[in-house]
C-alpha cells in the first residue's frame, strides 16, 4: 500500500503537495518523493519518513505549478532512493507515481530493454513511464500514450503522470487501487484518500475501475477505458480538516479508540434509516458477513451477537476466499459487507458476485465510495477520517 497525490494550482505547488502527502503517510513511510514540471521534470526523493527526508533535501523547495508526490511501502525493491517514486522515462520528459502491483512487469521490462530502454530501479512502477515514452515517440499525446500503456499492464494501479510535452496536465487512472479527484476554485487534485485534500477542498469525485482522468487547472475530464468522456457526481465530504489531525493525542490509533463512544452515537443518530433498512430483512434465515483485515474481526463479533441475540445462523467469510462459498448463497441469505474505506478490492469483487443471488448490505464509513454504489443497501458508520491502519470502529 502506497499513497499518491497530484495537484495543479495557480501558484507554486510543492508546499501544498507535501502537506497533502503527509496526510497519507499511514499508507507508507519508508520513502517519499515529489516531481514537478516546468521546462523540465524536477524530482526530489529519498528513503525514510517524510520529516527525515525533508530535513535533508527540503522537499518544498522545488519550482512548478503542476506536481505529483508519493509515499512508499516497499513491495518491489528495497526502500532506497533509487526505488523511491516518482520514476521517469529515459528522456526525463515523463514522470509517474503509482500505487499497486504490476504483475507482468518482468516481461514488460525485458521487452522495453530490448528496445533500448535503461532502468534505474528494481521497481515494477518504472516500466510505466517507459511504456508511455514508447507511445509518445510514436506520435501519440500524453493521454493516448497513458491509455496505451495501462492497456499493457496486468495487476492493480492508481497512477498519476506528468510530462514536459504537456506541462499543464496530469493524467490519472485506476484499477483495483483507490483514486479520488478533488475540485476547487484554486485548482484540482488527485489523491489516494480524502484526508490528503481536506485542507484544500471538500468536493470530490470517486473514480471507478478502468476510468482515466485528465486534470487541468480549471478543468477535469473523466473518461472510460476507451477515452469516451463520462459524467460523474461531485460529492461533498462533511469532514472537517481538524478531524484528520491527532488532536492532542500521541497517535492516530489512540485518538480513534477514544472517539469510539461518539462514533457509536453518530451512527445511531441515523437509527430511523437503519430501522427502515433492517425492517426489510425479516424473511432471511441466514446471514453472511464478508470482510478483510480488522473488518473481518469486527464481523466475528457481529456473528456472535446475531447468533446469541437473534438466533439466526451466521457465518463470517474472508473476502479473498468468498469464491469458495458463493454457491451456498440463495435469496433467503443476507450478505453483509464491511469495509471502512469502501474501496477494498476483494470485498467489492465479492459483493458483485453476491448481489446476483442474495440481498446485500454494506457497512462503510466513506460516503460515495465504490461499494456504496454496488450494494442494495448501505449503513454509514459516520466515523470521520480513519488514519490508523487498523480500523477501530
């Protein structure tokens, strides 16, 4: 898991983008980097936490109104400066940040090396700017070249691309990794998660799998995988920026534990809506919870409570193992999906299968997230930004 940010402003972008990427350090903290575009690609990056790297190389002291940044949790390659994002093309005209895993990167790397491309890192990400470079050298613009490049990728990605050839744009794309768009009068943003942009805007667009975006200072264009323009709803987030701060606690995890009583009250404040949803579930004779990680453990408690208090047979299934259980579903089974972010890939994939047979309910924190658009019914936990990696609600 890594975090990415992209930003186009009418002022120097580095101070804003570094403050934004700090809000995503929970997604990765072994290296950090920033790239901006002027008449060239400017890059600063290093291994270590943001504060440590900033003290050494002053990340905010870099020119440009258009930029991208990244915090890394290493998957391919050690946590070194060379493996830190952003990564650039051979001609240094293209720079990319990426969250995800490219499964066929070895084959693509070999293919590109045979064409003369030279690599500087051990990462899977570095093949992306080289692929884009290949297609731009064939006469395509940045948008088309990015589309052609991602069509070659197997795996997951959320990425942001800048180029000196089109210095007023950022191209973004996602597949099985979260990516949101922030819109404001001051400029436009890309980010892995909402807390990164709360200080700049509360107006966001949630991208879905296989969508591509072209970001300009005063324009946002969202397209499908074939570059056909599509319209998306702008969602207003009701979180205050202060909610993404520690608020006097030493750790986000500690803060979020102490927030639990108020969050329960906030969730129950929607009890009329919850009762309306639950009233539709009287005819089910079986309940399945589907979740990952800490949401899976919360589901185990739910299983205990439902079976002891309601006497309804209940089971809990890891989302990654759901395919082995899907044939046991029927129209008398209620399937409940739990995900804090609403973007957990395995959970979403399981829901898409389950909804064809059974009634589905999502319990989720983030309004407008992908799972809220897939489930038949939704209950929001109203927990505010959850920065701690282990969910507490």
